[in-house]
């Protein structure tokens, strides 16, 4: 249950974030500029934004839509960014529907730390597939290794879907 309700609080995640802080670079900006989509789990790139799998997923297939520009708020986005982010959301939901048949989705942004934003200075939108009763099976995904193997499989499947 810990992973599901406080996904940013485990010791593993804290150590990961500390490492990020040391490098002094925004994780989303780094992923945007790196040419390592397989390592970084990027499943799609557009002109203004990209879609990446969450390394600490709330559910299998948990993706994030991230504008290339480092801006904190929805109001900071330009019209063309709004448009592409919304289209990427639809594309992502479509790909997830075809690959893993969820019963529903959460789609949205956590704005500010108080709202649960893990990386608050670089706006991003979550796409979380939901299954009825998914709160019950999540605790079995406790091991980091299991999750990373699951992520690789999800990445391969979704990347193929997103490019069609
Ligand atoms: Zn950034």
C-alpha cells in the first residue's frame, strides 16, 4: 500500500532524488536533451513535448507528458504546446487502451508540492491507467527489479503503438 499512496516517500526514491539534486540538472530537461530514449523510457517525441514512462509507476503503464520547455505552470504554456500535449494525451490513452485494456484513466497534473508534485518546477501531465480493484494488487509490485523489468516490457509495447 505504501507505493500506491505515498509514491514519492520510499527510501529508494529519496536516494534517487538526492542523486538528481547532486547533478543539479532537472530530470525532465536532461531526458529532453539526451539521445537515450530506451534508457530513459521515452515512448514518444513530438515537436513541443515528449512522453516518458514513470520510473516509480502508480500503475503499470503510468506515463507522463512533458513539455520540452522548463516551465512550472499551465499558464506558461504556449498554444501550440497546449495542443500537442492534449493530442499526446489522447494518443497515449489510445495506445494504453489497445495494449493493456484498462477500465479507466487518471489524466492530469499535480501543480506544486502541496498537490503532490515530485518535480514541481517542470510541468508534466500524468496518464495513469486504472483497473477496477487495482489498489488490491499493487502491493505485489514491491521489488524495484521487478518493476524495472515490467517497465522495459511496457516501454517496448507502448513505443511501438505510439509510433503508428
Ligand atoms: Zn526542466
